[in-house]
C-alpha cells in the first residue's frame, strides 16, 4: 500500500496505537436498533443528513466493540471524505484493496469490523460491499451515507436482502436537554428550553455551542454544505440560482400546502424542474414531504403536499426574516417527532384540514392537530372542526391538539379531544413503545 494512504488510514484509526479518540456524548441509548443489529452479519447502513452525528455514532460503536474485547486491529475505519481517498473515488479496486490489505496484515484475527463513512463518495461502494459480504463472511460492514437517492439506487440493485438501515436524525428535544446537561427541569425551564430547541434545532454541534451568533453561522454552513455536496454536485444541477430559489421557497413555507405548479408560478420556472429539485432535496434528507391521505395512491400523488425541514434551526437561520411564524415552526417540530417515531405520516383535507394522520398497519391510528394557541375563538373553531372531521372520517374516538402551553380535554358524543402542551406531548412520544 502507498505510504501516504497508509498514513491517512493510521490517522483515522487512533485506537491501533492506543491513542485517545473522541466519541462525543453517548447517543447509543437513543438508537437501540443500532445495538440490536450489531451481532447480525448483514451490512448496517446509517443514513441521514450531514452533521446529524453519524460519524460520532460510528465512533461510539467502535468504542463499545473495544470495551467488549474486540482486538484493536480488528476494527478498520475509513472516512471517504478524506481528499486522498476522494482522488481514487472512481477506481473500482481501490476500496476493496484497502480493506483486503488491512486484513492480510492481520491474518491472525478471525473477525473484522470495517466502518466506511460517507460511502456515496466512492462510485463503486455497493459492488465492493456486495463482494465482501458474499465472499468474506469474517468482515462485518458498517456504512454511513448522506444521499438517499444514491444509497437507495445501489441498495435496491445490488444489496437487496443483505443490509439493515437506520436513519440518523438531529437530536430530539429530550436529547437536547441531556446534551445541555439539564436533568429533571421544571415546567417553566422546559418551556424555555423548547424555545431554544425550535430556534436553533437539534444538530449536535449547534446544541453544544454556547454563542448564538456561532450557532446561526453553523446552521447556515450546514445548509450550504448540503446544498453543494449532496444536491448540486451529485445531480449536476445546471442552474444553481433556480435551485436555491426553490429551496428558499420551501424553507420559507414549511407546513403549507404546496403544489409544483404554485411554486413554479411563484418562481417563474418549469413545474418539472420544481419536482426534480424537491426530489433532490429530499434525497439529501433536507426536506420531507407529507401527502394528503387517500386510499387511492393516484389521488395522493395528485394533491398538494406539505413540506417540512430536517431541522427547525435551519429554517430560522436560512429564512430568518420569513420564519417568524412560531406556529409553523411548532408544526415542523411536531412533524419531526412523528416522522422519527412512525415514518408513515399523512395530512387530512376534505372540507377542513387536520395536520397529521398516523398510518400503521394499513389503518389511520391517530389524528394530531398543531397550533400555537387556542385562545383566539376563530382559531379554536378551525382547529377543532378540522380534527373532528378527521376523527369521524377514520373512525377515531380520540384526537390530539398539540399547543405551545395550553392543556385540557373536550368531550362530546363524537369522542374526546386532548389538548396537550408540546413539551408534555414530546415526553409521551418518548415513552411510547
């Protein structure tokens, strides 16, 4: 192996030399599925937006393996963001030779764990992973990636049945409290911290930063990095300005009903271009879309979608002047909690609208409405009738309205509606199985 490559690898694997390495604040407790998959021989893929903590989780996995008695040379970590490795990204033999060389150097070791960070940077990563999985059962692969399109395309064609996937998100509210060293906070303190959480979001580095101006700069940098590395470069976007306009429009309209035609008319670009750019942004984990629920998939696709951002901090940092609506930020935060927990989320729209429907086992299980406050009578009427319509449409005896601070219960012959402060609701979500 070339000396410069060997030197780069040694720098990425300090445990080989009994040198300390940072594992950050422990998040394994929040990802029990990761630990559950570790003994399995299948490839483990950690996917998610940049800066959500995927690399830190890998280091925590490495630490747990070393603590449980794994030999230090049995663990190989390869970060494909390394410029020296990027220069070989189109060489189909490079990654396999790197791994084979390490295993050959340590023939006395019976099992290896190979962790490859940002696999989408290597053009032939899936073919390499498949060959290693099929021919070298003593090698266990743990991969991370930041582009769902590239990962999904390769996985579906080459790695089907050979992998488990876990999506890594920014920190939840409870994780943010833990990262900030806040234990058993009062109701008032929770409310204060939730305001901080929705203002600056849950990216780990941002949560740990003390200075607000640096938090904002970090969030802007994260947006630019995702925009450049995971949207423009891999998709060879020709009109950067049109793409930026679409992304800015989405960030400034989180939670609103949006159609491709409406966005296209507003920005004076083609609807198909809008569709394409939104797809790229979703593939980079920057946004998630929520469809109108309908038993007809065709009708789901035909109706407007609601778009939510991966992190409320990015919304505030990038579209600060237009993101003063605390209600939409609150709705985005509730969406993230639901999406992490259930995955399959829709909205209801008939005569009235309900923000979220939880779909499990081919049935709508729960309806959730979100509003900053119910103090205004018109707002209360609108939110209640939208939720009640959804409850009636899907045969639900109970519905939930998540507010910033208010609580209560309303009952009638059609069922009951729980009004829950968001911090209490988030705690309930954490406790659910």
